[in-house]
């Protein structure tokens, strides 16, 4: 509107009131914590994360819990072939300076997905909601592509709808069977070498030859109630690590005077 309220904005010229707040460095109030991956992966130290120090009612460990980190499987396995898989790890517990994570999903990098999709072939996708034996509700997505038969001259290799339906059924069957028969830890161990994709490829070879069969994504829809003993099973023991990291000669702490004085 053209007619603006005149003379209302008195604060512009004043200054003074509630003036300069002292700029404090936000990082001075933060601590670094080590992120630990479950034993399923070869590399246990994922990295570090920052959190505000416990102050008043805001507790640092509470602020950390529930954080999700996305890590390339190549870094977790020291194997560059797995670079297209991203693993999501969620903070479950904080012990000392260690942040213990657990599997929270898997995904493909976009470029890998894009590189698989081509013309002249059928893309077959399936997904399934499945519960592991330890109570995690997961949604697993699978994708596969048809491939030419040996010595095929025809440019395309499209599967008929009937084939696709059968392959669908097999995919959901195999994913359900593999996931519901084991706990989360064992399932992750199956996902890393893509064992399920190979199973599906083998099982469907009689229907239509398939290639590039992957479980492309796993989401955790619901997790069971937090259970420390379970978490420790997938993490092993860190008690011997704590306090052995620093390679400095231990200096007597100030105020720790030897008793014999």
C-alpha cells in the first residue's frame, strides 16, 4: 500500500537499548564425539560429530541420539567397488566419547541408478515390507533389468507382462524369505555382498534372463524398543579402548597428589 504508517518506526535512530550482544564462539561450547559403526562393517571409526556440551536441561547425549549419518559403503568396507552404496547409521547410544550407531537404511547413489537404466530392456521393480526376527520393520526395494540371450540379434529384450508378474512374485518372495528369517545384523551382512540380488537373478533365470539385480534401497520403518544388550552385541566391547587412545605419557593430574607426601 502506498500510505504507510508514518512515524511508527522510532527504533531506527535510537541504538543503545539491548545493544551489542557479545559474540561468543559457538564452537567453544561444543565437543567432538567419535562415531562407531557396528561390527558388521570392517571400518569401525566412521568419523566425528559435534554437539553442544551439556548445559542445564539440554543433555549432550540426548542431542546426539537419533542423529543419522550417511556413509559410503566403500569407506566402511575399504572396498572401492561398493562406492555406489550408501549406508545410513543412526545413533542409538552414547558411551563416554563414543557414539554407537546401528543400521538405519541403505540407498544407492543417484549416478549408479542412472547408469543402470537403459533403453531396449525392461526394468522390473518390486518392494516389500518385512519384519526381521528382532522386530525391525523394513521396506526393501529391488530392481532388475532384462538382458539379451546368448547370440541374440534382436536389439530389444523386453519381457512380457506375464514374465514381469512372475519375476515380481519371485522378488517379493525371496526378499521376504531372506529378511524375515534373520535379524538386522545378519540382513546387513547379506546386503553388503548383494547376496539377495544374486539369489533373485538365479531364481528368475528360468523365467527371463536378468542382469543388474540389486536391492537398491532399504528403509527402516519401525525399530523395536531400544535394547542395550542387543546394541552391544553388534558393537562388541569398547571398554578396553577408552583411555588407551592417547599416546602421551600420563602426567599426574593437578590436585592428584601422591598419598605418601
